[in-house]
C-alpha cells in the first residue's frame, strides 16, 4: 500500500527534522489531488462501461468474460479509494474517521491485488485454451459454478494479501492533526516485508507469467491461417509492454524505499527525492487501470460490437446510423481464446 503519511507527515522521522520538506509537501498538495481526480474520472467511466456491457449480455459470457468482469470490478474498487486519498493529500489531514480509514484501505488493497490476480488468471486462461486446448482445466470444466469458484478463490487471495495493511491502518492524532497511516508493530519487519510483497506480487510474478504464457502463445498463433493472428499477437505484445512500462518505475522506487528503511541511502536528499519520485510513479502506475478497459475489452471485436450495440440502444439519435453491428457472433470463439476452433476452420478450408 502507498504510505500517504510520507506526503502529509514527512516530519515523523528524525531525519526529516533537519530537512526542508516544504517544497515536497506543497507539490503533493497540488499534484496528487489533480492527477488522482483525472485517473478516477477516466478509469471509472471506462470500467463502468465494461461492467454494463458484461451484465447486459451475461447470457453469452464465458470464462474470459468473467475474468474481465472481475478485473473491471477490481479496478473500480481501487478507483473508489482515490478521491479519499486525493482529499487527504490536499488538506494534509484525515477527516473521515477510523472506520473509513480501514474501509478505504480495504478498497485500495483489494482493488490493487484483485486487478493483478485477475490479469494473471486471464493470461493463464488464454495460455491453457490455446496451448493445451484438450487437456487444460479451463477446457474440461467450463461450468458457471467452476468459474465462480475460481473467481472467489482469486478474491480470497486478494483479501489474504491485503489483510495486514487493512489491520495495521490506524487513525492517530499527531500534533492536533488526524492521520490515516500504517502503524506496523514495533520490533517487527512488517514495513520491509510489505515492500518486498509489493515487488514480488505486484511486478515479478505477473510479469513472469505474462512473458512465459505469451511467449508460448505467439508461436502457435503465427502458425495459424487466420486473418486475426497479427492483431492478436500485437495485442499480446501491447499487454506485456504496457504493464512493464506502467508498473516497473513504481516497483523500482518501492525497492529503493525498502533499501532506505534498511539504512542505505539514508540522507536528507535521498529522502526528498524518494518521496517526490513516489508521487510521479504512483500516478503512472495507478493510471494503468484506465487502460485495462481499452486493452482487454474494447480492442476485442466481440466486446466492441456489444458496446456499440448498447450505444445504439441508449442513444438512438446519435448512434442510430452509421454503425454496423453484427447480428450474430460466430459460433467459433475468438482466436485469442480458442486454438481448437481456429484449427478446425483451417482444416475445412484446405
């Protein structure tokens, strides 16, 4: 979890007492609320549209759609916390009480880990269906109950990873200023552990899974005689590159803060630079949830057609003309999700 007390209570640590942190605090009070507000508005609209489409056409949904639904739900939970953090950064005081401190932290952490775990699940689902179409669990057990059970398991993992931060978040009165921040038990390594957890779960594991799975999927797609294979390969490369570009700077700064708490780079200048850098990389990483609807949903032909269909129904005057919607979707699944159907179609053509 991002420790917002670093911005609002920079003088909590002894080394800050001799540092001039007025510029960092003044910058955060303007920068964080502005950027968090933009991320909240853009991300909320995009992910809400994804949920509307998936709920309206849930009868034709599959495992991939269920993953996409929960991914959008995770992003919305995460985004709900941003207005509270923006207000906290703007006035440098927590005014929402103890319960909301725990609740907002829960939204933040559940959304953060939920988004990561469901991206991993979507990636492994595509890998299993395309690389192992006849032997994978996704191919054998595609019932609604199995899909729901898998989603609940992902949420349980997210809750388990989030629970320490939720429990340790406390409201305190420091110098007549109420704060909401992590209060790790004295004499423990929880702060250092949380940094390592963020690096491992937030970057190393998902990036490794994406690189491994897509490195196996892309060669198979390249061998298929499908007009959509180039678009599918390009989309997979975009997924990996965007995830790497948006989350790597954040995790680098997190690792540097881990080293700082171990006693390395323990100077006033490093302290100021790390807190200033964290504001930039956090905003970049958080904006990734704004791109998830575009990357995972609107790029797909099926989802795009459903979205245009909803626009035609809701705004007939604006979208009633000039939009061609496919009456029925092909029975065979998209190349992104099915290897067997594509192979069978190529055999028929030959």
